């Protein structure tokens, strides 16, 4: 059950055997103290050992008795100068583990025997945790067998302690989750082995010596693996991670306090897991438990941010070797010209309870235009979530299905870099999401003095979308008559305007370099008789004051104020004809209540002629016609 390359640990319901460098007079046969498959490694049914009472501990319902194998009938074997260190390390592992795990055993007591054999007398790299079943507590046995590591591997103090904590937790988990005593399938080992590995790292989180090879991966024999968390593969399912899944539990334990889980909560979670008989059943079980999908989505975000920690009390990152992240992170640059087809990217390596990252760089296709891109996704599974954030930001935002994220680039802003994260918690094999980046709109960059200077060095001309607008415009009363009649008629199919009279003056100023606009009115008056939908009215309008503010282009031949300030009033007097009462209904409004940031201004500009039409939610609000002037307002 435990394939620990560090040493041998065999867990069966009875006792632990540990090392002591001091000679022992009384020997006993530890063979009956170990259980099941562990006994098969001692065909003579003889395992001479001595008790190490100073390393035996009881905490709550958990009791650990320790023993040390001896070579002769009355002498403890000490191999090399590290034997004493190993003995102390295992003892510390017992002390700390028993203190942490004792509170998990609320009902049935657990007694375990641990035996330490400081020689590579068992097959290299073999380890086991075993429980002998019984109908009563007294009939069950737990035992842990720890053997020295194979030649060429020299575990340090910390690793022996972690190994001991790992194996003892197996015993505790078997006691509280009966299914853990069964042989684990590969898709069950994410909790059956990842859980004990996590507890070992949580209790002994100190960074190990990177020059030592504590664990060995046959696929990557060159790596000095210090902890299984370093081998997590984002493009493999959580339930197929085995020991490496300890990174998932480490994140739950070390993340910020508002969402972290303590040891008791994680043990409770592990105690509730089931041994699914097929990989498909495990995938459906994990997807449907409610808790795991939420935890996994947060885990994926923190993995992408590189902030998962090995310790709660220090900023020591639980880093993963790059070779295990192959295929998880890809990059794409998008630079779409006019009429270009959308750029797409497929999360081809996304699996259930896996995740992929895309680094997306959005760029303007040239130096003269500002482009707005729309980022959207299709073909995602019901359990697949897509998150995004600016590369320099810290907060993730969900990209909901059927929606898009708008990003504007160009005009000297430089590339806009984003990170997208595709996370699947699907209960079936998920479809591969397709990301699409479409060019939604564009406008010419404003010809600021800085841009004019820059483009002149490149021997390029500076033409902006607002170039025609730039300047000062005076109200043209004659052309305004036709504009008002056309706008009112367009707003209602049966609308008519008669007796239209105009007076006063008005000035519109558009400053392209500053991207600002202002409208000034000197008792601009509009008077007319109108009819629509069977009603006849007479309206008098008197506008006086000034409104101004920064503007932004919103598409082809349109802009809006992003903020507007001003003073003055927009006064109206309306008489409803045919009601027998010609008393006007007067409404006086601040000028900034009519000329607002919610109004989109469509403009028609040609040479010295300009017409503005204000629309709110697509409906007509006002219109003006101007002639270019050489003065300023």
C-alpha cells in the first residue's frame, strides 16, 4: 500500500519497531507483532528485536509501541554513524504524529507496533502498510515496518521523521475509514496515499537538502525529489496523482486563513472517501461531492499564481519541477487586422479534475489604430470553469459561458497581457474548450502632440478618428431646422413638425489632443408645433449654460462623455392642444441632466459641416448642426 522509496514502512494493527543504538539484553521475536504480508518477508517466522520503551507513546486513543531489530541474541545492531540520527528522527516522528493524530480517534482505540530494521534486508524500494481485519478491536492488528533505504540513497533526519508520520497516519486512516484497508486502485491513491503524504509534510515541513535524492521517479531518474508534491501534473486528473496529490491537501492547509482547512478537517474529509471500483466511478464520485470541486478550483488558481506554500508559518513555496508541468502552460499572441478572422486556441490537454493555463498577449496590428478585442469561449463542459486576470493582477474573474471580456489595445498603450485558466471538475471526460479572440471594433488614435512627434520621426502621417471633429464649431440655424425635422420625424413614423423657429447661439468645441468636448449655449431657443400619435403640442425650449468633459470614441462616427460637468439650465414649456387649457407645462432641468455620459453622440462630419445627434438607449434626445469656426469658445 505504501511504495515509499525512502525506506520500509509496513503498517499492521499491532506494534512499531524502531532503532536504538544502545545494547539490549532481552530480545523477543517481533514476528507475531507484525501482520499479514509483512510476515512473508521472514519465512523463518523469526524476527529478533528489542523493545524501545523510551520511544513508545500513548496519546488519547492512540498507542505506539516501538521495537528495534537485533542481529544477535542480545545486542542491538548499529550500522554506521547515522544510525543514532535515524533512531532520533523516527522517535521525533512518532512523538509529533501521535500528538497530532490522537485527537482523530474519538471512538475506537488504536494500538500500533513499529519495528525499525537498519539494513537493506528487504527488496529495494518496497514498503507496505497493512491491517489485519477482525470482528473486534482486539482482533485487529496494525503494524509499521521501516527498513533502511537502498544503496546510494541517504535519507536525512527530516525524511525519516516524515516517513514515520506518513505510515502512522495510514494506520489512523485505516482505523477511521474501513475502506482504506482495501487494496487501493490507482485512481484511489490520490487520497489513500496523497493524504498520508500530506500529513508527513504538514508535521515536518522544513525544506530538505536538495542535494539528496529522497524519492526516485523511474521516468525522471535525474531529479532529486524531496517531496511528492514536487511531481504534481496539472494535465493529469487529481484522482490519478497518487502520492503527488499531497500538493492539493498542502494548499488546503497552508492557504490564507479565510479559506484554509485545519488537520482535523482534512482528516475528516479523508475518512469519508470511498474506494471506487473503476476510474469512471471515482471521477463521478469526486465531481458530485460538492466540497472537492470548490477546493479544486481554488487550488488550480493558486497553482497558476505560484503561491502554494509548504509551511503555514513561512513563505516557503511548494514548487513543482518544470518537467511535470509540461503541456500545462501555453502562450498565444493575437494581432488582428481589419476583417481578420477570430484567433482561436483549444485547451487540448484539459482532463477531468485537471487544469491548463494560457498566457494571452493582445496587440494592436499597427501604430495608427486602437482595437477592441472580445474574448469568449465555446465547447466547454458543464463542470469546466474559465477564469481570467490581467497578468499583473492578483484577482481572478470568471468568464461565464455566453459572455465575453472586452480588451482595448493600441495608441501607445502597448500589449495587454492576460492569463486564462481552464479548470475542469466534470463528472465525465470533458470536451476541450475553444477560446476565441475576435476584433470587435477599432478607431483611429488621437493625434496628440506626442504622437505627432513620434510619427513624424517614422515619416508617418497622423490621422485620427476624431480629426474632422477637432476644432471649434458654431451653431448653423438654417441647417439645424432641417436636422431637427428629420430627427423628430425619424423618432416617430407619424410625427410632423411645423412652425419651427430657432434663435440664440451655441458653440461646440472638440479638442482631439486632450480628448475633451464642450457645448456652450447662449439662450439657444427652439420653438415648434408638433403632432404624433393623435396628439398636438406646442413646445418652447430655452437652453443657456455650458457642459464639458472628457470623451471617448465608442465606435464608428460616435463618442460619449466619460464624465461631464457644467452649469446652466435646459428649460421647456409644453402646451397640450385640444384639452381646453393652454397653460404651459414647464420643466427646468440642469444642463448636465440632458447632456450626460449615458448619451451616445453620433456625428456626421465633412469639411466645414458637422451634425451631432444624441441618442440614449438608441432613442433620439437632441440634435445640432454646426459650421466650422476659426475662433474658440
